[in-house]
């Protein structure tokens, strides 16, 4: 097996986040699922955008956010995702590449436009996401760069992208490409509603030993295992997943690898501004430690530091210098 | 003269800001004019965007920023400016309207696209702006809503928009419409380079008594009057302009109206993050006080508070609640 050329290659939604603060009454008035991610069609996206206050646009997408964090930490990364040939697609591609991430998926001509996620941020910093998938749902398996996948130490997949059919097929093919090349497959469960729809697929992949590294939060863990108790959920998965990472918001996170178990508290922060991307950046920090061969506890600490950075400001892409922030934990 | 329906109507560039932090070396390497505003063509815009780090998009445009501040303070506002029929045009229009500002200028079909401003923000918070004018430069005089102009207490014009021919003609016609309706005309000089190109026009307007309220910073004042000394510059203009407001960055600002003179220091702030929009929001606070009939010193104080808010974060649109911030000064 040749030395990996990339540390992590990811397949994910190519989305621009459209974010605005809002009060709690607006969340209720619009009938939004507070704290969740809902897929919306063109009409609903229009309705929600019309109701939204002055916004800002920042590139997002769960896996792309994770790569942005990894690249900022110094990892070599590649991204696979579908944008349209439009201005938001240009914004997304620019921001990925400007972060030092390889991105060679051809743009898709014609409708629909590039994906966007309308994010309402309440005063407590909680984000409520409404995703218009647009071009992102049409990532074809033919767009995969299998040579790049085979050259990456870890293939990282975003559960959100399991919903649309074409990317799901592409991800299945990518899993095969990675495993045939002897690489690891990492998967993030993304959202409890995604598990409601595709839990059988996810459990089948896990049972078949196709997932080497699994990221979940405590809600997703319960949805996947059907077990409300956190420790029961971990016990049910630890024999099937070589490396399991479960985040618990303000209660920190745990990682389990065979007999090893490690735990980290959340990093203290002055004020939670916007939780968008907290899980994504936790995964970035953790994976950076992992591809560098660090112990579980150090990987968790790196995840906690990166998550704390991202929730201290608007947007799911890092603003502070993650290398500086993580230097003490890497020393 | 009927009671005004609007407090302020403005004509300005309809621009989305594309902003990224950068180090000082990049400014030099790209040959940028530090702290200034430079007009760029398609190729140069491409070159600069390629060199820019991961960015965020926030609606901008000098006069539109001022209106966003005014509307946030509770003023009734209207905007006139040209966007294209594209995604950035939609972003700009959404953000203006979501702020409660009337905006009825028809979108312009076809090329060029909506204007954008590539803003490099150095660690000291200074912004270096590179504007691709796109559709914004094609605002036709026929797009003016003269009834709306006649119904506004103040017509506010952005000097930046004096460069392209069509908007210049539109602004001249708007000045006539406002003056014929007995309304006031406010003008912001925008940039010393604009004065280099159009100082004769500006001086002619002032000499003809067409400008009731003039906003300038100390550099623009010197460029307009040819007098380096701040007090000499004010002395040269005060007889010609009924209300003159001059900002001096960290040194505060002054206002002169006939025999009246008032001065305000800059508001203390913890850290200058990004000076983009400082002058625009100063004008917003000042004009809000003015249309409410407040004394010069109070108008200046409101300007200083709004400017301090805008430089404490990225982007030229207010994030904090300006009503709350200005409540003590309005009490």
C-alpha cells in the first residue's frame, strides 16, 4: 500500500450557508424544527428567505466544514461535491480551494442552482437549518476521482448526503474504492432524521464492517441503536466499529476504540454565538489527531478546541488560527 | 409641502461585499492601494479573488449601508440602485428589504452581473476595497422613482456612484427632483480618488447651493478644498454648505452649521476588527438625529455610536441592536 498522498478526502454537500439571527417567535411562526435540519423545496426556501432578516453568506456543508478545519490545522485534504455553474457555486468552490483543499468535481450546468442552507440562529446560539439541496443532490458516481480516494488515508462521508439517490450511489462506490485500496472509511451520522430515513442502510454498513470510524452525537447514537441510554448505545456499537466518537454538546465527548475509552469535557467559551458547525469542527480536530497517530484523549481534546472556536462566531468555517489554538494540545 | 413619507431616500451602488482577512504582505504582493477603493475590471477581479482566502459575503454599498443603519434605528428609508438578475442581486435585494427599506428599482437582465467589492482586511482592521461595478454602473435615470424622492425629507447620494455616466446623470436628475419638492440633498464624498476625478463637479454643485448636507472625512476634505489644514478646509466650505460633517477616524468628528460648531470624540471600542462601513454608519447615526431634529452634538454622538458598532465586527451592516446602543444618547 503506497504512502497516502492525502490525509482525508471527503464527499459531502456543496452548500453555501445563508445565516441570520432571529428571535424564538419567528422559529415558531414559521413552523421550523428548532435545532434540526430540514430539507426544503424551492417554494419553501423562498418563503423562509423572505421571512429571514438581513443575512450573510458563508460557505458550509458538513463535510466541507470538517475539511476546512483539517486543512487549517495542516492536513492534506480533498473534497468531492456538486455545485452548479452559478455565483454561489463559484463562492463555494473559491472558499474550499482558498482553504488549500483539492476540489476537482466538475460544475454541473443548468438548473437547479447551487445548494444553500437557510440558517436561523436564535439568541441562545442554537441553529435551525433548512436546506435546499439544489445541484448538490445530483453528484454522480462518475464524478468520483477514485485515484484520489485511493490515495487518501481516510475517506470521510457525510450522512446528510445519503438522502438523495445519486450521491448515495456515489458514496457506496467510494466506500468500495477506499476499502479496495486499504484505506479507512469514516462516516458522520449528521442528523437523527437522516437516521429515521436511512438507519437500515447505516446499520447494514456497520454490520458489514464497512465503517472504520463513526461520528455521532448522543441523539444520533440513540436513533441508530434504538437505545436511549448513552452507555448502552456505545456498548451496542463498540464491537462493530473500530473507532467510535460520540459528542454530547456542552457535556463533552467520548471516544471508544476496542478496549480503549477516552473522554473530554467541552472547552469553556465566553459566549455561544452560533452552534452551526460544532460537530463538523469537532470531527476536524479529532481526525487531525487521528491521522497524525495521536492517542484518543489528545484527538478528543483537539476536537473540543476546534468546536469551541466555531461556536464563538457566526458560520461553520474557522476564523481564528486553529494551528495556534491547538498548539498547546499538540505540544 | 406635504409631510415627508420617508425620512431618507438614497441612491448608491448595489454591491455585495466579499471579505476576507489577509496579512500585510498580500496587500503589497497584489499591488493594492492600502485603505483605498479601487475600481477593477473582470480580469483583475478574478485575479484578486483567486488570491483571496476563504471569504464571507455580506451586502454592502456605501449608501445602502447608511440606510441599513438608519432603518435599524427606526427611520423610514428607500433605496435606489441597480442589481442584475442573478444570485448576488437576489442577496443584495433581500438584505435591503429584510432591513425594512423600500427597494423597487427593477433588476437589470443580462450581463454584467451584480457588483461586488473584494475587501481585504488586514490585522489592524483596515480595509482595502476593490470594486467590480458590474450592473451597478448602469442605473438609468429612467429607474428613478421621482415621487418617492419628492416624498423623502432627505435625498442621500453616494460619491462613489459619480464615476459611471448613467448613475451620475440619474443623480443629477434626482437632485433636481428633490430640490423642486423642497427637500434636502445630502452628499457623501466617499473617497479622495473620486474627488481627484470629479472634484470640479462636486465643487460646482456646492457653489451652486445644491448640497444641503455634506459628509466627508478629513482626507476628502483636503482633496476637495486643496487645503491640508483641517480647520482651513472647514472654513472654506462652511459658508457654502448649510451642514458640514467631517469625520477624522480615531480622532472623532465635527459638524458645522452656520455659526454652530460641535465636536465628538470617537467611541472607545475593545478592538477594531474591520473598518469597512465606519463612515457609512457614522452618516446613518448622524442623519437619524438630523431627521429627528436633534442638536448637532447629539447627532454626532449617534454617528460615533453607530460607527463603533460597525468596526467591531466584519461587514458594513449592523449586527447589534442599534436602537439599544443609542438609547442612552437619545434619552
